[in-house]
C-alpha cells in the first residue's frame, strides 16, 4: 500500500491574547490580499468573546508562516500596522480572519467606522447564568456594572477596581486572569510555497465566498521592487478610462496576458504562470492589449465598452496583436471581422467561454496570423430577417442585442436636430431605459395604437440619441410629427437618418406612422450591414435567399 508524502510542515501552537496583540502590532501577522474584507457586526463579535469567556471552542486559526513578502495585504481591521522586520517571518492568515480581526479590534477598543465601534463592547458583571456575559447593547442594563472589554485587557486589576467600584473586585480579578491565561489554538504552515498556501486556503473556504483569482495572482506574482500586478493593471485601467473602456475587469486583462504567453486562459493554468514570466513579458503584452482596444474603437467603432458584446473578445484579439504587432492586412482584417461577428451572432461566448477561447486561439486566430484560409467554423450564422426578428427583444445586457447596437454605433449616428455627433457614454448605456436608447416609434405612442411590449421593444425600433433629444424633444410624439418638426430646422435630416440605418421617410413608413413597415425596412438594413461584415458561405450559413420576402406582422 502506497503512502502519501506530506509536502507541508504543519505545527500546532497556542497563542495568548497578549501574544496575538504583540505579533499583530509588530506586523508579523497579516491578511493576504485574497482574503475578503472584514464584515462581522459588533453583536457577532460580542458573542465570540462571550464564547471565549465561557471556554467554548471557537475553532483554530490557520497561519502560513513564510519569508515571502506579499505586496497586497490587508491590515487587521484596516488598522494601519507596520511591516514586519526583514529578518522576521510573516504569518498570513489562511483561516480565521473574521475572528482574529474581531478579537484584535476588541483588545485595543478600535473604532473602525460608524458600525464597528469596539469600545462599545462590555463585560456585564450583573449577568445571570442564562444571560450573555459580553454585550454590545447596554439598553436596560446597569451602567455601573459594565466595564468596556478592552479595558479588562489593557488596565491593571488594581486600576480597574479603583475605576469601577460598583463591580465586584473578586470577579474583576477572576475575569482578567482568565482572559490573560486564555490560549488560542493555532495551526502554522511553515515554509510552504504560495501555491500550496493558496490551495489550502481554497480548500478551507470552499463553502464560503469564492476566491477572486486576480487577488491570488497579485499575491503570487509580486516581486519586490520589480513587479506588482495590482499596480500594472491599475495603469492599464487608467488608460482604459481615458478612452471610455471602464467596464473591463482586471481578470479579463490577466486572461489576455495568459492567452499571449501560455495560450491557455483557464484559471488553474493562469495561477501556475511563474512570476518571472509576468516580469519578462508584461510590457509586450500591454502594448498588444492596448492595440486591441484601439482596434475595437477605431475599426469596429465601439467607443464605449458597455457596447462590447463580450469583454472576452479582447482576449483573442490581444493574442493576434501579440503575435502580429503590425497592422493586419486587408485579408486579415476581413477574417478578424468575420470571427468577431460569428462569435456574437452564434452567442459563442455565452457558455464555456474559457474552453472556447482556448480553442479559438489555436483554430482561428493562429491561422489568421499565418495568413491562411483554413478556418472551419462549426456553427453557421443565421442572418435572415426571420432569425433577426425572433431574437430582437431589446435588452441592453444581451450580447446579441449589443451586437446590433454596435452596428448602429458603427454608423457614427448624428443628431436629428442638427447633425452633431451623438455622444455615447457607458453610464448612459447600462439599462434598457437609459438616455442613449430611443424608441424611434415612442413607446407611449405605440401603446395608444394598441401595441404591447413585445413589438414596442423590438431592437429595430431602437436608435442611439442624446439625452436632450430623447427625453425633452421627441417624448411621446408620432414619428410623422417629430420628424417633420426636425425637417423644418435641419436641412440635412435625411443624412442624419441614414446614420441610424433609416432611409426615405415615405418608404420606411414614417410619414404614415406605419410601424410594421418601419421594422421590416430596418431589419433589412441590419441584414445588409451584417452581410458586409461576414465572409459568408452560401452552402453553410443561413441567408435570406428563397425566403427573402419574409415580412413581419404584429398582432395588437
């Protein structure tokens, strides 16, 4: 029978209240970045201390004792504490952060914020056997028989007896002796690697809040004075904010890096990338990532990241520019655009995104880099009016709908009032009723005509406009009315309408307020735009050929 060799040096220890306090204040006990923030309420802390005084078990603390210095750590309770001396090891808390933070804050009487004032935890010397000894609420209690918990630890017995004469002196002595002699069970992992420590942390916390892989990476990849992932991604985020890309997560950035250096974006694989690889290749990756952002803004004309159907699309495009730092050739641009729209129209990244992107790096992006034409997609695209109509319920968070909105945005929409550029902003694009989204046939108008929500909220009824135009000018007027008004003051109104994929006002049913005709015409315009963007395969993709006369009719 084989035996499993332990790779971890585990040592059980005990620590007193005072030893915990001293080690924390010397900076020798820290909370790693991948721990969540402090969330316990005062009354829960009071129950914990009550359990300690009753000698109830409160569980062990698990520390990882190491010479490693993690750049991003949380101080205990966000209380600023010194770094450990360079010749001393640090104990990072893997399990028991909430308990330890509560205990330390109670020991020093910390005031962390309005809801976490640890001076307001008291020992109640009037408590009966069935009542809490430690309380966080003093309502209805005799204040002369209450002593703040932190004073029981920080003051001498004689000082306490003198300061609180109403409290029984023998009980004060018993309690303080009991507290000073209490020992906390501690399990220390000595000299384990950070990979082992984070694996143990993950297993301990499987029932709790899921770990953020980015926080683990920040801890794992830090090289003092040379590389700090948190600072590096903050620099990228600062650059993204300047160009309207404020909704790209740090982890998407890290996945894009992994695509470039190991061609694998699964979390398990990313966590195994050596820190030296981050140091060596980050700057080259950063240029490729920001080039892909520029490409999405300039070539696809997606000026706001909220319109991006899948932020994950940045990953394969970054990989392309990492391997091909020059501008893509015309053939490569056609292939990249075809890939972009196939991902959206087939909803490819709506499930198993990591697996599919890994596959696309090898089967799609690499052939495009090599200027080959041997890309075979497994899923055909359907751009028939029937398909577009059946998937047209307007939802600003839906990837497919975002794709249609990208087509609208790519036309560089102009204001109906004066042909000025429509300003698209992330904070205006978050919800269906946001100010950038205007129902060309206003909702209130259509409801008066007997239409219900389904045809009203058709994506082909959506145009991108500014706040002023949407809410203050158009409002609930019939299209024939407000378009006529705009025409009186804007000689170039037809040009503006065309930037919204809207043609002649008569042919599109605007003059006659014919909603069905408008939707049919605009769907045809959307289909035409998709045909321009795709490399279509007539024997594979579904196109409007035999069924090109498909018409939409709405029941009222």
